[in-house]
């Protein structure tokens, strides 16, 4: 892919980033319902498929079964509506079955703990990296739902809370 880091899977994004760089945080921000989760899943799918690097996904908003269904849709190139409603023709059924096999073989690890404390997220990431030293990408969806556990003290300022989460990441 002619990038110095881990490919995003998208040539135009790689032109600007040279891929995902080690120890670098990349934040995707946009209005609600414009496809941030879909884009992040595509990053995970393409990195795991093309480079066979383990990818961790921490989803604070969407349950893992929905994320897996989206990954199967990306792999099979069958619409999510057809997959979730079961209105598939024979060719689409075969594509979905192939997609299921492909996704199940990918080194993608999903944790869908809601409101996960940042220190738990970091600990789980370190634990996963000890088992998979070549862990190449960690995705957090979404940062606003990660909590900052403080010893009996609440943080009134959301900006300070996001700053602490970013520093921990």
C-alpha cells in the first residue's frame, strides 16, 4: 500500500495519513448517523484481512452481534437489510456463508462493555497485546461513552474528562 504505518484500506486516506502510525491516536468526528462506526469497521476489516494484524474494537454503543453482522455484510457485499430480514436469494446466501467463514477467521476482537472505564479499556488492551504482540489497531467506538473512574470524585467538566481519556489512550 506504500504506507509507513498500517493501511487504512483506503488509498485516499492513506495519502494524508501514510496509514495508522504506531502510538498515534486518530479521532474520527462527525455528526450523528453519518457512518463513523461503518468507517471504523471498514478500517478494522481491511487491516485484519489484508495485513492479518489483530484488531481490537471497543464498542460502547453497539452490541457485538450487530458489529459482526456489519462485518459479514462488508465481507459478503450483501446489504444489511437483506441479511437482517433474511430475504436472500441463493447467490446472496452463498455470499453470506462465505462472509461468515471469512469474518470468523479474522483476528478481530470485540468488547462491547457499555460505559467502560478508561482504565479497564487500557488494561484489556494490554492483556490482548500480551496474547497478540502484533496487535496493530485499537478502535474505540465511541469516545463519549468511555467513563473516567475517579476515586469518589466526579468530574464536572466534560472537556477535562475527554482530555483525561485522550491522555490515557
